[in-house]
């Protein structure tokens, strides 16, 4: 059986390297706002937010709303 890494799997889904970094950071940190994930990845919040929205549209993560934010 061939072993596949999460990174190669995410690449096969068409994610870009920065998006993969965001996804892995999200997985590591757990539920956090886009600003915290962006800070941990050292990426712009807007780029991170768009990547997170992409993940939701691809059904590889879910979006939650806390305190109407």
C-alpha cells in the first residue's frame, strides 16, 4: 500500500503552498479566528480569510460563528 502525506494529498486537491501552510496551521491550532491563523503563518489576514473560505467551499473544513463574528 502506498503511503501518502497530508501535504501531498492537499496538493492533489489543488491547494497552493501557502494554502497548505494555512490548512496545516488550522489543524494544529484548532478553532481560531482568521487573524490568529494568519499571524501564526506569517501571512496577510485577507489572504488567509480567502483561503479559509476556499476550504469551506471545498468541504475540507467548516466555518463556525462565535459572538456574531
